[in-house]
């Protein structure tokens, strides 16, 4: 965060010459391109850095304390797929390399950074019930977003079927890649076994969205998670169950983030998803 937002704008200025006006202008410029949350985080990073400099008598005061956080850029609100849109997306994904990724994301609600870090050692398709352990993510240190984000999820039958097929196809890709393949045990790696790049996943996802007859400018992979919440809520799953399934620390978090997807409720994750998306034979590509 410091390398991206602070050093390029303020790095050339000496700390003792940095004024509150400089910080105000920097925050105002940044507010045009980042969210209020990001502004709060980068201001905190700068404040801590100057506090450490104060402790070493490098500066006399922390000018950041004189600067308020402006209103940042409003992000695009997330939305969820309807049942018809979800079915269209799953059908369009069927013959693509992103098929298993989309099915598992939509039917388990796992975050995109959690799926990109998922390894086969954390997947058991033969146990009763079959499950995935969502214990890592593509974040600093491989940690999940919060401690409560670590969870073990029963897999709907449709996920089991596509993952079995995906494992076979991945083995074929590994053999084709030969010496260029890097074995990281990842379930959803790049074509050479390295961690999948987020931008590549987004590009591939847009192609599937377009093939499903939807506007690729309007949908991102993260909306699969929102759709998971919405579909479970529509199927009368209690918010307490949904909150645990998506790895939130409390139902308040679920209600706040997914307030547009949640509706009043009564009954459970994988079992409900099996009812919504019945398992079946995986069509040949």
C-alpha cells in the first residue's frame, strides 16, 4: 500500500518539510481514484510512519493528525445472479477451463482469493461427506481474510463431479506442459501450475459471461459469492447458516455486506445447493 499510494506521491519530500496542506492535497487527489476505506488505510500507514519518526526525533509533530479523511470514490455496487442467469452462466462455462472454478465458487460461496489458493491436499472428494478446507487465500502470508474465514465446507454433488473431471483435465495439461509445469498442488492454477493471476481469471470470466448472454462489463467473479448468498436466502436458509458458510465473523457482517441479497428466512448449504443445482453427468467438452 505504501509502495502504491504513498511513496510515488510523497516519497521525494523530506519528512520535516511535509505539511498538513501537502497531506490534504495528497488525500484529495487519491480520493478521486480509491474508496474511503482505502483512504483510511493509507492515511493510517502514513500516520504510523511519522509517529515512528517522531519517536526518533526526526520530526516535531505528526501533521497527518491535522488532516481529515475525504470521501473516496464510490465503488460499483455488487449484485447477484438470478436463477436463470446462474443456469445460463453454468451452461456457458461447461466447455471452458473456468468451468470447475465457476461451479465451486457459485455453489460454495468461497472468495476468489480463497479458490486461487486452494490446493488438492485440502480437497477430499471421497470422504462422506466430500469437502474442501478453505483455510488459505492469496493474501500476505497466505492467511484468510479473518480467523473465522477458515472453514471446512461440504461439497454439493455437482461440485464433486466437476472437480473429478477437472482433476483429470489438469493432469492432461500438466503432461502437456512437461518441464514448464510448476507443481504447487493448486486446484485452479495457471496453464503452467503457478498461482492464477486475478486479472487473467477476470478476463476468462468475462468471456463466459458474454457467452451466457450477459453483459461482461456488469459482472465480476466476486459476484458469484454474492449470488451464492442470494440463492441460499431465496431458498429460506437462515442467515446464521449463511454467515458460517461464507466465513463471516458474525451475522451483522453478512447483513451489512449482503443486505440486498438477504431476505427473511427458515432451512442448509450444500444440501440446499444440491436441490437448486441437481448433480448429473458432466457433458464432454
